[in-house]
């Protein structure tokens, strides 16, 4: 029996999973072995599903939607299932966090915190299920009454990434289910375990068969087929902008399905001279190191007022040098392993590019050998110019670029000098500057004197090439609905034909 407490150890053998379809575990034929990125040992076996498996799961979701076993329930009944799910997650918190750590490489303390956020998502989703409503128009004259109905869009395909397998799942599923939709999920091939576990948790909580389905496998096979599937009414995708663009083409070429896209980011953190520099430095270090920088809202560009730039970078470098990089199963660890071999190589290549392009390496910049797994020390470059690769490309790792500015206008211009618009933050004690920057920097999420704060009550999403639509909160429930206008004539019709 595995121990999921602070004494957690590696499993003796990889755990074998089925895939979850129509309320039951299904056996896979071919299996994918996942090795822990923090330890290099096999930890899970998950099915490489076929397109036939996907078609069966979509058919199950379609039946569950069309016979109204879920959409036809009162919002209070859907809410009850979501609240019971939150209770089960609370009971199984350490277990889910454990498998998240083994497949992803993130620190156990971070994983547990993410499960707490996931619990909150289900609780907020439960409230939203009861509050979802339409509207009425009593302004059309005495002979006509108008209503606006919000109806679930139907079968939703959900494709989730490897950086936050359970968190991103739970920032969507409670709100998709609150709307009355059914869902087929395709998690990342390398981090499928916790998405699969949610199937049995929702079933235990009372979700009807077919409401939640998980089909595992590669993005090229299962992800592409889900995106193109003619019986999927909406697709929600979280991942790179390049793959998001292919989702747009695939949706247009199939059935013009509705899309929700949360894509890349190159997020600025603007630091003014009048800010608390210690606070700002701590925020910047956290913002680039959280989840090893493998986070679409990572603060990967620090834009600091020139008069305090040297002082700030010294404080920031000292902060980053104290970050504890190590075994993700240790509670003291703050930065764990890089999740995939490919991403590890990509991050190291960008560190090399930063040096070659003339940026000054201030902190970090190297891989860390811990005798197993793959680790990179949080890295800070100064003297970065807008044309450098590390300034423009989403590195998706713990690499922070520092820019300098003299005026508010210059800070705003540097912040907006990117194709992305996912997140941003500003640090200042001047409320006027804070409001000017908040209003003019184009980003879907914004923080003032903090970073990566907030809860599932607030919407998530981006501007520009960072995506379409919003997730979480009431906005996130409404995203998975269609709006229908209803006109009701009162009294006898005024005849057109006399």
C-alpha cells in the first residue's frame, strides 16, 4: 500500500490504468509507459487508445446529452454532484497530488495546493449551476414577450496539457458540467493519471454514465480526431498557439464547432521605482519559477524602471539563488523537475541563445545533476533587447529576461510588444500609474502588487494570440452555452392576410 503522506516513496512497479468511457474502466490494448521526470523510473501505464475508442466515448457523451439524463436535471441536482465531487477530492487530496507529482515532476507541496484550488473550482461550479439563468424582455409592447434562454452547447471535447494536468482540467470540468454539457477529455499522453482518476470520482459522486469520458493517447491521433469529430459541438484546448491555430483550421473543416482556446504567453511584470522592490523581486522570482516556469502565465519578462534596475536585479538574483530545486517528493522543494525530455532540451537551448545573442547572465543558467531526473536552475538574463529570441519566444521554462524603461509610456510599449496577451502584473505604490498600466496593457489576467493570485470565481483567458473565450466563474459556465431568443405573442394575432 502506497503512503501518500510526507513519507511518500516511489512505487515498486508502474500503476496500470484503463481509460474511462460511459461510466466504466475500459482496458487498452497498447500501453504507454510514463517515467517520472524527477526520478527516471516507470510510474504509470496508460492506454494508447484508438479512434474507435474515441468514437465510442463521443457516442456515449452524445447519448448522455440527448436523453437529458444530465442537462434535464435541475441545476440544484447538478450542483449536488459537483459538491460531492469536491468532498471526495478533499478526502483523496494527497493521493491525487502524489500521482500528479510522479507524472509531472512538480513539487508535492505545490501539487497539494493545486488540489485545494481544484476543490474550490467544484464548489464554485456548484454555485454557478444553481445561478445560471437567461433573461426576459418586457419591453416589446403589450402583444409580445421576449425571453433569452441559455442552453448547454452539447458534447464538449476537452484537450488538456501536461504542465497542469489536474488544475487545468478542474478549471474547466465543473463549469462545463454546471452548464449541462457532457464531455470527452483527451489529456496529455505523459500526464493522464489524475484525469482518469476524476472519472471514478465523478461516478462515485453521482454523475450519470457517459457524462464524463477520458480517452488517452497521442495528440496526433486522438487529439486530432477529437478536434475534427463531427459529433463534438465545442472544443476547449489549452496548449501552444501553433497547435491552437491548427484547432481553428480543423474545426472549420469539420462542423464549425465552437472553440475555447487558452494558448501561449510572454507575460510582463512591470516594476516601478516607487514599488517595494523586495516584494516585487519575490513576486518575479515566484512568477518565473512556479511549476519550473512551465506555466502559460509565467512572468517571463521583467520590465524595470532604469533608475532602480541594477538594485532590483541584485535583489532578484539573490532571491533566485535561494530557491530550493530538488526531489519533487520532498516537501521543502520549491522547484521540481522539467516534465519532458523535449522541453528540457528546449529550455537549455534558449539559455544558450540568450548568451549567444549578447544578454548578460545574472543568475542560474545551468542544468542541475541530482543523480536522476532533469532539473534546471532558475535563470535571469539582463541587458535583453526586444529582438532577442529569449525576449520574444515562449520558452516555457524558468528563464526570466530583464528590460529597462524610463517612462510609463515606454513600460507600456515594452509590455505590449508581443503577439501574446495572456497575463501581466504591475508593481507600484502609485494608484494612478497602476490604473493607467492596468487599462492599457493588453492581457486577459492582470495583477497589481501580486502575481498568480485569485480564485475560480474570476474568469481566465487571453487577448491577441493567447486565445479565445473565458474559463471559470459564471463567464466560464456561459462559455459552454448557446443563447436562444424566444418571442411569445400575447392575445390574438393581427392577421397579415385580410
